[in-house]
């Protein structure tokens, strides 16, 4: 019973956290895509799979919250030998070691750069072998929109951003870093999935843009292993996976698999059943 109460409380808190971002996204991307759409057609509120997208926006923050807490405790107990709730909380409260002694702005820069590098390779890994089935859930959106940003399988989240955040905490980064970056990472993810015809011009080789990421989601064989970076496109330049041809835009998105279900529940089971 207590578990159900905690889940209900976490879900309510998640809803309170998510609703402002959904409201901001709805207003901002409605306006921006009206003036500068990458792909003409149906507006985001008429996209296929919108209800599924919105359920992920509630489900994923709840999952991430419990996963971060649970795995951080496991790491701390079994790798560092620190036990007891108070001791664990005190260990992480202000960071520790050389990283915690850096100015907060430098810790934020360090986190953004290092996490992007690690996530680049994790992302590439999820495009291989059995891991692809878990990541395919994210690529299943046929109408790629800002609401598609939260559509991730739990395995993808746990061994992606959640794992990287935990490793950063264990390494000594202050928790304040995550507080400062919370809004940025959420809105940035929505932004790069938005239907915007923005390439960032000469800065396209530095930062991830909506067009850059749309090529990653394109239903084309030649772009299947391209554009893996989260924030910094120069990692794709560095490792030979950058793809954004001048004056060309992808026309279709999604995956070539008719077995992919449309709802959240069955999508969670999809990697186990196919």
C-alpha cells in the first residue's frame, strides 16, 4: 500500500513538474513552427501518436526519479561502502573531491561536455544489436515533433541519461548542477525534436540543431548511423558521423517495423516480444 502511495505522490509531483514545460512547448513551438517548419503538414497537436507521447512525458520523469535514487544508493553502498540514509545524503549534499572544488559554472560546463561525449557512445551502442529494440521505441514516431522528446524505453533511460547522471554524482559533481540544468535539458530535448527548419548556419558543426537531429530520425538507410550527439554536433564531426546536406531535408520518419505497437504499455513489452 505504501508503494502505491509513493507512486501516486511521485506521479502527482511529476505532473506538476511537466505541465509548465508542456505549456511552454505548446505555445513556443506552435509559434515557431508556424513561421519556420522543416516539414509542412499537420500541426503538432494532430500528430500521430500524440497521446502516447504525452503519457511518456508523465511516465518517464517518475521512472527517472526512482531509478536515480535507487541506483545511486546501490552504487554508494556497494562501490563506496557508505551505508545509512543520512550518511549517503551527507556524502552527496555538496559534492566531493576535486570536481566539487571547481566553480559551479565550470562544473556545469564539465558536465555538459563529458556527459555529451559519454551519451554519444551510449547512443551509438543503442543502434546496435539487441539494444536497438529498446531504442527503436524512440524512433517509432512517424510525425517527429517536440512532444516526441520523452518517448524512451525505460532500459534506454536507465542505461543512458540516468546512468551518466549517477556516475557524475559519484565522481563528485554537486547536485546543484542538476538543479541549474533541469530546465535546459528538458527544453533542449524538446527543441531539437521540434519541426523547425533551423540549422544554426556556420555553427551547425558545433551545436545540435533541429535539422541535425531530424536527419538522425529520418527513415533512410544512409542516415541510420548519423548524428548521435545530444548537444554538441562537433562530436559527430570528430567521429565521422555528421550528416546534414546543404539545402536538403528528410521527408519521412519512423522505423520500418510493422510490429511496433502504438501505445506505451505494449511499446514497453516490444523488445521482449520481437
